[in-house]
C-alpha cells in the first residue's frame, strides 16, 4: 500500500502549469508591448491580481522594468507602463 501523498509536490500539477503558462504569456506580451497591468489583463485575459503577483516575481528576477508613469489607456488613471524588453526602457 502506497501511503505517500504527492499532491502539491509535483512540478506538473495543473496549478503549476497554469502559473507557468500565465507567467510566460505576460513575459512574451511585454516583449512586444509596453503596457500597464490593466492593459495586459485586457489583452491576455489574465486577472489583474495575478499580473501584479507575476510582476513582482519578474522584477525580483531582473526581467521586468517600469518605463514611465502616465495615464493608462484603459483606465485613464496614472499607472506604470511595464516591459520585459530592456531596449524599451525610456
């Protein structure tokens, strides 16, 4: 009888795959676009809360930068525009 419970420990769990896929989608979108979190959510369908979480992870990894703070094209509120392409900095 196998008593080991591997739930949550597998790197191939659906939750891990969703997280990786969303992170990859955001990263690739920001390679070609400079956008706010609201604009990314609108373009990709990923919730803004998740985008904020992934933003932090990418910043810590040195793979995402804020370019400027100005009115968001989607909300009209001031927000930071983001990029994962270092050539898009300022």
